[in-house]
């Protein structure tokens, strides 16, 4: 097994850049960190270029038995690659996934309009996975799927469903052309309470920016806009909480 002991090693310098969006875009690769994410990647049988393992790490059976090429890191080098306060000492380098074919859509999709916080984006992907949705579309202005915080919050759910980073308007038209409802989330005069809304088997749900909500131009294109009645004194709900309520309520 190859061993790297210097933070000045060319590979380490290259992998360190994967913590930035510019570095990921240039190399078309990304890095995941921690036992759970790495195990989920192996379970999902996605392509993994390298497993990077700290020298003192106790390896579970699933890690010992994998055929992915491993590189041992000194503790100093391992800490250099970490994006967390308490590194677990295990990383994987993965290529960007190949473009996903647009197959027939038979499940609901979640659309994110400029959701900027990586933690929210990751949680939304995880909730969509838990609710049984078929995919998530990250619209313009949304946090990068491969941001380390997004990946940690998603907890491996991006391996379980389709995630696109594309224009939402074209996706709205695609759903409507197939006679599928597109729901927006808003508090305008068109909006109605989600309570009592008939569950559907295939539809799109748009949630928006943490501060300004869904873009008004997108809301003009939706079939119906929904809101969640608030019974207490809170001004609003976190976007990931609100989307989770709606996803589990609307999907039959």
C-alpha cells in the first residue's frame, strides 16, 4: 500500500483543492470524508478512485474487503485533508458522475430554487430520499452538490436517487408536458394550504431561497402554490423542515 507522509506531496495538494468548487470543477472529482459516507459509496457500487486511510485507523470488515486502491496517510496528512473539527481519518476520491439519462419519470421530484445553505441542500436531498422521491434538481443559485457540508448533510443520499444541477424552468415544462402537477411554495394570493391536498404518485415540488422563497417568475409557471399553516408564533419554517412536511404529505 502506498504511504504519504508529507502535506507537500503533489497528490495531497491536488486532493486538498477538491474542498473548493473551483478545484472540483477543474479536476471533475470530489472528496468525501467519514466512515458513513465512504461506506455508502462502496455499498452503492459507484466508481471510487482512491480510499485514503489514516495510519492509526481501525478498519472494519467492509473496508478491509474492498478492492478499491488504498493509500495510507500519516496523521498530519490526514488532518490536512479534513473539512471537519473531528476527523475520522478516512476519505474517498470520486469522479463526478456521468450525465444521467432522462428516463421516464414515475416518482415525485424536488426542485430547489436558490437554496444557498449547503446544510439545507444536503438535508433536502436526504429528506427526498427518505420520502421515496425519484430525484432532486438543484436550480441556479443553489449550493453545490459536492460541497463537503452538502455531502455530510445528505449522508450518502445522493448515491440513492438522481440529482441534477440544471435550469428549473425547463424541468417545470417537462413535467407539465407529461401532465404532472408542479407545486410551488409561497404565501401569495394564489397559495392554498397543503392540508387536504390530494396525494399524487408523480409531481414536482419547488422550494426556494431561505430568505426570499421561490422566485416570482417560477411561481407564475406552477400549477398550484402551497403553504403550511403555522399555529404558533414562529414567523416561518426552515426550508428543509417545510419541504419534508410537504413531501411526506403529498406523495401517495
